[in-house]
């Protein structure tokens, strides 16, 4: 990987064009700065965002691109001013590796809303070089000693297996953050999880661990057994069944909407109690629809939430360790990453792929 303090040559798997097909790619990491942490990547989760970016679905992709933003690894080098982390520790890095540190969101420790945030990959770092993600042997991440919290590295608690922790850095904090922010962490609440994928399945687990009565909402009965028997949901609601939906009117305190495709909101707004909250998480490039009385007549709220802060990520990891929460994962070797991406695009995974980047495990 190169000598200490020098630029480091690493090998990753990169998309070279909008086909999204990944292949080996050798590149150079920046020289370790005084506030940098060098991470040997052990595991990296796969997210739908990786497909959108590698295939240029958003029209902003730059190639060659090494994806991966759910990174867990071992500290192999620290800068001269790093005091929070030591060589040998297990740490994580998520969607963001930089921000301006001067705007309102940054000063409020919600740097994910900074307009100058720097993504883990498919972006440009402050030195002008492209950022590359976790489908690679190593990453350099800035801990930023000038703030009280860990920017942009988190510590993986000892009670969490590193492969289990990887999806939590995106899917886990994405549901944990709004539950905390919107005052929905108290026990006894009734919550709905709309869509049972990588984010949705963690929504069920985290909400249940907070003491909520959780209803999974899906368009068919296909995932009923999974939701009820394996994830521990309390109820299952088929959104295409008008009778079921009618019986569930005014029954939920909140709904976490993870669906990433266009869908009308009225059917789900009707499920909310007075002052209930519908929290959007799916990235959709079409306007969503609802009639205003659905909101006005119940003082209901439609809001959104985007991943979570570094503080929330650390808090979420410690919560999952305390509650014994794990994500449902399938581990794949790095040379099988293209097959995993194809399967993910077909929704053929329960519920998150994790790439064994360092080759520590025998393929299941």
C-alpha cells in the first residue's frame, strides 16, 4: 500500500463507463495529512445508490469511479495530529468525507445537509483529486480534529461484527436519524415502514428495538412471512387491499417511506393519526401527489430525511450494539461484485450485500 506518510497505490474495482460494470483499477491515494486516518478496507456494503452512480442514472457520474460508501476497516496509519483513533482499531466511513465546516448545518453537527458536502466517491476532494469509495483496498479519511465530534470517521463498537456494521453506516442511520430528530424514539408509538428493502428492514428492527408497534406496508403479500416471522413486525398491511387500508385509517403515529419510485401519498396519509408524520427517504425524480386536505385536516406533516450526521451514526452504532441488532446480509467476494449489483437491481437480496474486500471469509 506504500510507505507511511507517502502517497499510496491501491487497487479498487471501478466503473469505467455508464455500463456500470466494475473492473480492477489502480490509483493513488493522497499523502496522509496531519488529521487523516488511513483505513485498510475490510468490508463494504452495497447500496442502490451505487447502481445509480455507476450507471449515471443521475447524469452526474465521472469515470473511472470506485463506488462504496458503507466502509468498515482497520486503521493502519494516523496523521500526526490524530488523537481519537489508533492503529489497529476498527472504524467506519459513510457517505460523506468532507464538508465546509462553516455553514449552519456544519456548525449544528448535521453536516449531511451542508451544500458543500463531499461524497465518499464520484466527487472532488479539497485537494482537487477525485474521491473514490470502499470497493478498494484502502481509503484516507479526514477525522477533523478542529471539532468536538468525529469527522468523518466513526468507531465500530466491539460488540458489532465488522461485516454487520457496514450496512448500518447508510441503511441503519438513515432510519435512526429521523426517528430521533422528529421525537419518535419513545416507546409505545405505532409506526409504519413503507417498503421492505435494505433501509426498510433496518427500519423494522430499529423501531422495534425502540419499543414501537411496527406495521410493514407493502403492495403485495409476498414479504409477509419475512416481515412477521423473521423481522418481528407486529402487523402487515397490503396497500392494494382497500379493505385492509380502510381498517387501518388513523392508526399510525408515523410512516417511514422508503419507496424509491413514484407513488401517490394519499393512501398513506390517511393511515396517520392527527399530527402524524410521513417521512420520505426514497429518491424520486417525479413530483409526488397529494391533496392538501389530507394534511390540513389532521395537522399532518410530510417531511424528508437524508442519511444522518456523524454524531448520529456513532450513536446509532452504539444503540445497535446495546440492543443486539444486526442487519440481514449476504457476503460476497470482491470479484463477484458485478453479480451482486445485478442481483440488487433485480431486488434479489435479503436485504443487503456486503463485499468482503479483504478476502477474510470463505464465500458462503
